[in-house]
């Protein structure tokens, strides 16, 4: 934990100043867009492997409908070619079947008409035999029954052939439909292998967990794996990992001062939006546990690009109206703390009682006033007791005492 005043105090002249003193937790983090569209690897119905063959350049701005990622289409093209061959075969089989069925149907109808005619003739002959001898009557009756049987069989044959014809056509048409469906699915997969930008945005490659680096041409991502992010730079956030020793002090709603490491002259204000309730290792093999927080930044700036590292000062508490001096002005002697206060042309050693501190500043509860001028180093070191303001540096002397941690 670090302690820092809300204004720079104890500057090069070593003067103490009164003011509000902020208690800070200082951690590193990185910028990300608050809203971002993520391009993921498609989920293919065929279950085939994916391989990246093209990526739009990272860091450029994508236009809507611009192709961002292409995957190898070889497998899909082969499936389409194979099924198109199957379709041609099935269509030929269908034409052949229709021709055969047409011939069969024509023959069945001819047989039926012939049987029908013979039956009618037998019926007439039978009627004429009513005054003939009994033997001729029986002969006519037998011929009638035979013609009747042939007629009924031929009629049944026509009906059965109609049912069979429909079944045969249905089977081959189903086969054709399945092949056409497979071709349509493969063509749809072909479209899925070319991923276009749904919105305009900065192109940022995602990390490939299997390789430990950013996604690249030649990688074989699994379905649903993030490939590219298109962040909306109109609103930015900071991702920060807080040490488990300090996470109890951190809460949603606290203010944060954010400084991009690459632009130390720029500072932004943010508010903690979320605090993770689950910790994780700081790095591979590390025993240090950290908790992730997300900070919403106020406003935006062109320097706030995704991935930029930041130093983040989380204000976890404030001590009102206290006196603070540079910590390098304090030395410890035999368990007591002192500061050297300007007195005429020399410095007086004065015992002080300290409060909250960090590596640079410390609150003085007792022993100094805001008007006191303190040395920034031990003036007794190297006989420089009377060196005055020119003797001040940013390193504390160690002779006669120990610099505070």
C-alpha cells in the first residue's frame, strides 16, 4: 500500500504543507475498450479442422463488411465437389428410372386394355351360348372366367405399379434432396470461412492459448475461439490485478488516477466498476494471488489504445488536513524518528511522530509545522551541517541514522 497527498508537497525546498492525504493502492494495469465486438472461429457442422490463411493487419481500422479472417476452404471445396458428383449420378439415376417407369406404365396399360377387351368379348360370347348345348356353355363360361381373371390381374398390376413407381421416385428424390442439402450446408460453411467486419473498429488480435502468443496465419483455432476484437474506442476501461494483501481495501465506486506508462505526463480519472470475488495466480508458477478489477475511465483520448500499460493509483482512504513532508527528510536513530529543520544558517535535529506513508511522502503527526523548512538529506553527513539548501538531494543520509523503509 502507498500513501500519497492529493497535491505535491515537500518539493525540492523541503517545505512541509498541510492538506488532504490520500491512502493509495498502486498497481499496474492495461487499457481495454469498454465495448468490443469479438470475432470467433466458426462452428462447422461438418466438424472439420480450421486453419487461418489470412488476417487483416492488426492496428488498422476495419470497415464494415471488410474481410478480417479467412480459413482454409480446401475441405469444404472437396465436400462440395464430391457431393456435386453424387448429385449428377443421382439425377442420371432419376432420369433412367423415370424412363423405365414410363415404359413399364405404358406396357401395363396396354396389357390392361387388352385384358379388358378380351373380358368383354368373353362376356358377349357367354351370353350367346344360352341356347347352345351344355358343353359349349361350360366352355364359354370357362373362357369368361379366364378373361375375367386376366382382366382383374392386369388392373391390379396397373395399381401396384403406380404405388411402386411413387416409392421408387420418392427414394431417389429423397437421396437427391439430401445431397442438395449437403451441398447447401457446405456452401454456407464456405461463407463462414470468410469472416467480415460487422462494424467499424480497430483490429486487435486475440491471444492463442495453445501457442502462448497472438493469433497468426497458420494457426488452427478451435470452434468458438476468439480471433479478433474490434474495440469501440469511444469508451475505455482499465483492467487491474490487485494483490490479495490489498484487495480488502478495494471497493466498487472508489476513484482511481490512471497514468499511461508511455505517456507519464497524462493522467486520467476513473471509477472502479467491478471487483472480482475470485483470485488467481499472478503468473505461471507464481505463489502470489491477485484479484481483477475493472475501472471505467472518464472521457477518452487518442493515447488510450487497447493494450497500453498503465500505473493506477486507487484511492482507498483519505486523511483530512494533515502535514506531510518528503520521506527522504526523515531518519531513524535508536528507534526514534527525526527531521532536520532549517534554523538560520544551520539545521536543528527535531524528533517527529509519523503517520501514513509511502516511498516518497509521510504524514507528520507531531514535531513540525507547515512553516518549517526541512533538509532533504542528513546535513551532518560528510561535514555538511551548514551546507544550507544547496546540500539537499533526493537521497537520505545514513550516517547517524537509518532511512525509513
